């Protein structure tokens, strides 16, 4: 990750189990995150990469901590592949660093919910 992006404001999604969204939101408030947004089995906050590392170490009610690297709309399966190719992945990692791609997809475009993460 390039140094210039360390202070970039990110959308951070913390996944949890159904029913713990409010508990996770309260935990985030206790840790100093303002205005957590409750989602289905998740809570979103704004923060920096420093916050991502902090949350990975200190959060108790989340299953995982996800960072939104890009957002776009697609109409066909191939559109996802094309859009992903346009992302500057070298701004997130290089040959000496790796990261995991996780998520969930609920869409009529894909037969398998994990397909988009195999690209």
C-alpha cells in the first residue's frame, strides 16, 4: 500500500451474525467511531487504514473487517471482470504483500455467491 493512501477515508464494513448488529454498533461507538450504519448482518463506519488495523485487533462482535476498494454497477457477468481489471491493484499490494478478497453477493447475474471473488 502506498504511503499517500494511509490517511484516505475508507468505507469499512464489519460483518457479524444476525441479531448482533446493534451490539456491534454500540461496540464501535465505545471505540470512538461515530455514526455507525447498521446493515443486514453488518455495520459500516468510515475510517482510515489505521482504523482497519485497529479494528482487526480490538473488535469482538465482528466476524471480519472488510474495506470497500471500489464500487460500480454491472449488467452482465463480464462487466464485473472488466471493471475489476481497471482497478489499480498495485496501490493496495505488490509482489511482497497479499490480501484476501471476501464478501457476499445476492444477484440474479451470478449462479454462485462466491463467483465474483474468484476473479
